[in-house]
C-alpha cells in the first residue's frame, strides 16, 4: 500500500519535518532577534540612574543633560544634530521653558559634556541613551523632537522602545528615512559625499566645522545671505568639543542607518519641519519622504530655509512648536 507506515516512509517524513522546522526557525529568527534586542534595550534603559546633571547608562556612559522650565510642566525632549550638543537647541529650550514646558536636552554620547566612549557610536546606542534619560528622570507624556541626526535618534527610539511614554513626535531638518543613496533609496546622496566628510574630518576637522558653518549649514553660501559670525563660532565650538572618534563614527550612523521601519511605528501626532533649501539633508529624500511613511504627520516646509533653521528661522520654528504642543 502506497501510504503504509514503512520504516522508509517514516524516515522520509522525519527528515522532511526536520527540514520544515529548520526553515521555520530561520524565518522566525530575525524577528525573535529583534524582539530580544528591544527587550534588552528596554531593560538597560531602566537600569540608568541620575547623578546630578548627568544620567549614567547601564554601560557606564555619563550623559550630560539640561533640565529647564517648571518641573511640573508638560515634558519636551530635544535631541541635537551632528557634531553639536544640547546648546544648539537653546533658543527653543528657552522659549518653551518660558511658556511653561519642562525642557530636557542632553548631549549625545561622545558629544558636548558627555562621556566619549570608544564604542557604541551608532543609532541603536543613541536611541537607548535617550531612553535612559527618559527612564532615569521618569519622564511621561513626552513630546520628543529631534533635529538632523537627533531626528534619527528619535525615530530609532520609537522603533526600539515604543511610544508608551511619548505624547508627540517631531522631526526637524531630520535625516530619516535614510540619507545615503542605494538601490532601495535612489534619491539619497552618494556615499562619496560622506566619504568626503570622513576624509575632511581626519585631515582637519576644526577647519571642516568652520567650512560647514560658514557655508551650507546655515545657508551662508547663498547670494545675499546675512552671515552671522556668532553662529559660525558657536557651531565650531560645539563641534570641536565632541570626541574625534565619536564624531567620525557618527557620520556612518546618521548617513547609512535606515529608519523606514522605525517611522512606520509612529503612532502619535507628528510634526515634520524642513527647509526647501536644505543643502545638508535635502528635503525630497528626507522631510517629504518621511511624510509619505507617516501619513498622519503635519509637514511644514519653510521656503528658502537652510538646514540650520533652528537658528536662522528660530522665531518661526518656536511658534510652530508651541502651536503643535498646544494643539
């Protein structure tokens, strides 16, 4: 009989069953790995502790933070761009604190007054550090805004830690979904752009920061631009305060990380602000592309605004942030 349970048939079924089990495990493994990594990240965030003006992470990194405004006010967190620190948000932090918000802004690991670890200069660690600050200070109903690289930090935070403590999200001149050009991201910038940043950083990073600030970052290279030496000096001072290796490694983090899946998890009111003359993070591959992935987001395009619009268009941005927070 064809269906008889002969030893040969039983053996074949056993082999096929084993192969099917291996295949199923192979399919499930990445999802289980991601879930395990998220669980580990969340546990590490809960282990963080506050020590004065610092939060110490589970891996021993000290994160400097500012805590402005009334302690009972609605909470806003501000994640900064590369190669800057929390000082780059001071116009927004002062304005929002004066309007009754509790504003928390921290220096990313390797930047500003925070520790300069040799390893961990990547988006997963950046997001986990933001989670550590939120957990250590027990912040709830947080409106989390990220500028440039900080927008990637906020997006990856959502991907790894969820939105249980989040009320609103904001991406300002932000790098998501992905900066570098690839077959999956044909509108991105060529890898040679970022290789150039790495080469310039190794050759003379102090001059690189002056060139960025006096040129495309604030749009000072545009005809008729009103150049501010103060903004140039501030950008340079913040940049050279960052660790050399930390800032160097961060170029890969902000340019090559794909935030597509993170953006798809945005389930809170979201504001996207981008200048249409952003020469650092062009709007089509960034703000407009993020809007397509977060359909419920409000996209505000600032006509003629450069990348560093938190300074060049600070009054407009402050009003938009306040309106969004009060909506």
